[in-house]
């Protein structure tokens, strides 16, 4: 704590950022700084906490400390004169504020602002960033201090962003054997000058297998970057002589050398639980081993023990890897001979659509047939036709048939038309509805939803009126709602399953360059675990790259759901069932199969 406390007295330092693990006395440090200010240089102050309860706890901690401090005890008010709006330390008054109370947070001019547990702040949309709003309190002063402390959360961590703008200090301690200064780490260095050293040893056995938490707790020790063995009893000798080292500097002979990358205006320090006296090397290692296989526990460990923002692993392969692994043998625009029927999915944009066509057969094995984009057309007068990107789908999908490669399929067909097309109706709903009505029985309006029960694949709803305009939909809008969570997981799971088993999922033989847009959008969603507002853990699907769309991914999901609608989810003996259906209708086996397809779609 020495250097952060000294930074409060350093005129060159304006902002102090503490990214420390939980239970490493961050809040105590701010209380000490406030007490020092009250005794030596009283000034208007503000303490900001996540909520009112946290403020009351802070207030009580300060008064408890002050009552035991000979310098401050006489300055404190009697118990019945203390309130929840400020801390009274005689010549110093520290206002108490929290983000959801805008009046308290923005109503005072203060020379010193202390913000605790920054990553727990909730913000109101209309007021913006709460930590920034708190910092506005010092604008009336030439010299001021703002201190932020918190353990980080995830990639959106406020405290980590503040730390990244600082001089980014890490705490280095001397080895009790060789006096070499180093930052304490969980994992030894993988490469470089200190490869294999500079971390906790004992996470794995000699065969490279992970040890049990109890084994690590009993046997783990620290390996100095120079190779010295450091046991738990020597750790208390290291920490008191530690030095905060800014990014760009190093320690030589116990002194800082080199030039920091940034000046001292923003003093920032990161500190893990490994420096805390009660935490042994074995305990730190055992906690990791207990957490490593559970994403929620691992996130908590990373944030609260390592004091690092947790970066979620998004389970979506890169587009090139998917393209190479799933590359098919058939040409784009043709149907493999094993296919029995086709479905299409369409995602609608402002003035364009993305569409894909898929072929299906026994066991839900599937092949990509074709994909494309339609754009709204510009008239001679320069105006854009609002429906032309939809109208083009008549020829691109509805009225088109695809040749079957290498002869007829099991039903004797040499060409196939699309049995069902699903078009997303959540954008330009009225226009999409009007286009779909022209192809009733061949085109379904669809929407991906999150509120279906886990075992419910899809459902149909008839919507009478536009939610926003209240205008009725002519004839009612029949919308098929698709369980996105279920079908998202289904499709993405197929990318990894064996390609020689039923249910395999193939692309065409198109090159990666030709399929790049399709593939980038295909892999641009991934599942992420989040806390529901009621505290329950849920899975949501998020974009990975905001600059890349996910239209072909949506279209693929709709094509997959339509295939289940056609088969009823029963993927066995499809060819035999189709022959029986055809026999009932007089044995029609014409190339287009129009009557069979229209009847099947209507059912």
C-alpha cells in the first residue's frame, strides 16, 4: 500500500487506479487515504460506491477506524449526529454518492473523489458513464485526486479500461534466495529467457497430467525466474520489499531503470491474490484446479483471484477452418445425388436479402447447394424500388430448380425445386408478408425467438396487427417462430461431427475466396454464458465481430428448421415414405415434382 498512498501526496499524480483482487484491502487503502487527508490537508471530498448499502458500510468503517485513531477521534461527531449523506471528520466533509442517485453524484464540487468497486456500478442511459460523471466533480480545482478501485469483470470492465490508460504498474518482489525481482505469476513462462520458470510448480505431474486440487495444495511451490525454489514460509519475506514497476521499466540492483511508456499522471497498479499473506502457493494453485473445468468458476477465479478481466471463449471456429473441413465434392448450384428435397432460408436487410439453399436426405445429412444476395434496384429517376430485392427471389428461389449431379436420386428425380422457403419477417414485416402471400404453401414467414420451451422446436402464430403502427395485416400474418437456442446449437454442433455419419453437414466445392462472405457470416455468432437479471445463468448467442454480418447464419438456421417441419423431425426411411406418398397420388415422377412438393409443403 505504501506507493499508492504516497501517490495521493504526489502533485504529478492526478488519477490512481487500483485493479486488485478481492480481499486485498483496496477499500481499506481508500479509507486510509481519506483519513490522512482529514488529518493533514482537509478538502471537500466524495466517496462513490455501487449502492446505498455499500456507502453505509464504508461510512461505518471510516468511523470505526477514526475512533481508534488518536489524531481523528476528537474530530468525529457523536453517534446520533452521523447521517447517510456525508462523513464528518471535523474540518473535512466527504459526501456519499452512488450511481443510481444522480443528484448525489453530480451535485457537489469536490477536490478528491474516491470510487470503490467501480465494476459493480449500474448506469442510467440518460446520464452516461457513472465513473466519468463522478470525475466531473473535480473540474473546479487546479489540483485534484481521483482514485478508482475494483476487481475487474469481463471484456467490458470499467476498471480495466482505466488501468489500460494508466502507467500500468505491476508489483515485483525479490527472490529470498537470489534477490532477483519478478512479478508473481500462476503459470511459468512458456518461452523466452525464463521459459519453464517464474510461476507455480505442481499443477501437473511428471506425465503432464493435471494434479488434484488437494495434491497441488500440499505439494505446489514457486519457481523463481532464476530457478530457485521458493516455499510458502519464504513468501512473507518477499512482499514487504516489493516495488511497483511501470510498463517500460525494470529493476536493476533493487532500483528502477529505463523509461516508463507513460508519465505518472495516471498511477495504475494491478495485483493478484498471490501477494496476500494468507494465500499460499498451494492454495492459489488448488483454487485454479477446482475452477478450470467450470466456466463460471473459472471466470470468478480469473476476476477475483487473478485480478484480470475474463475473456470468454467463443465457441465458433474461424471461417477458413470451417470452409476447409466441410468442403464438399459437388459444384455450387448442383444437388448431390443422395439428396431428396431442398429448403431455403432468407434473411432480409434494408435494401437487400441474403439467401441459401440446402439439400437434405436420410438421417438429416445436408449439403449446401447455393447462396446469394439480391439488391434493391434503382429506377431511371434514381429512386430505389422498395420491393425489388424481394421480387427477385421469385426467379432466384421460388420458380427455380436445381440439377441433381451424377444422375437421378433415389426417387428418380433429375432436378429438384425448393419445397419450403423461410423468410425472416422481423424487418420490413409488411413488405415481406405481402411477398410471402404470393407464394402461399411454398414460402413461410419465420422469426427466431428465445422464449420457446427447451423441447419446443417451433410454433406458428397468426398476428393480426402491426405492433407499432396498429395497422392490420391483410388476412393475418402467419409467422413460424423458431427456437433459436436449439437450432443454433444443432447447426454449430454439426461442424465438428464425423463427416461419414448420418447428420453430417457439407458445403460445396467452391474456393474459400468465392465463399468468403458466406463463411464469415456463418461463423459470426457464438454462445456466451451470462447471468439473468434474476441471477440465473443462461446462454445467449452474440455476434463475434460487430463489423461482420450474420445473415447467412440466420438463413441457415431457418433452412434447418424448415427441414424438420417437412419431415416432422422423423429422419428415417424418407425415400420409402416419399415413394408411398407419390403412389397414393398416381405415381407422378415428373422432373420438377411440383404436385408432390406443393402437397408436402401444404401438409
